[in-house]
C-alpha cells in the first residue's frame, strides 16, 4: 500500500508511476495512475480499482514507484514480499523536497 496525505487537509492531484514486474525474469512494465482527493488516500495495490496501477493491474508486482503532486504531500509506503524466506516487510517514509 501507499498512503498519501495532504498536510492541512487540502486537495491534491497525485500521479503514481510504478515500474516493475511480477518475477525476476519478467520484462519491467510501467503503470501510471492519477487520482484527485482531499485529505488523504491509500492506494492498496491488491484492490480491484484505485490501486495506483491505472487500467491494467498486474497479477503481482515487485518494483518501484514515484509520486508526483500538484501540492506538497507526505507519503508512507509498505513493501511486502512473500516470495522470499525471512522478514519480507519494509516501510518507507517519503518526504517531498
């Protein structure tokens, strides 16, 4: 998931651009989605809609994402990989420059 918040509760138009694949042998694909919201929104990658992938959601995804916005935002993302042994979870905080 990727959670995006507008400090102060304003409205933002956010674009997610994700690059990656499902398995190591896959050719990376680019997925782009734009969403306008007020306050905050969570993109759940396993959801059927509003998941950040746009019109063509992959069966699974392992890759990277960039977030752009028309106003300053704060984002927190979780990375979970159940394909490897051990602790497959990480949380990343993103701050705009």
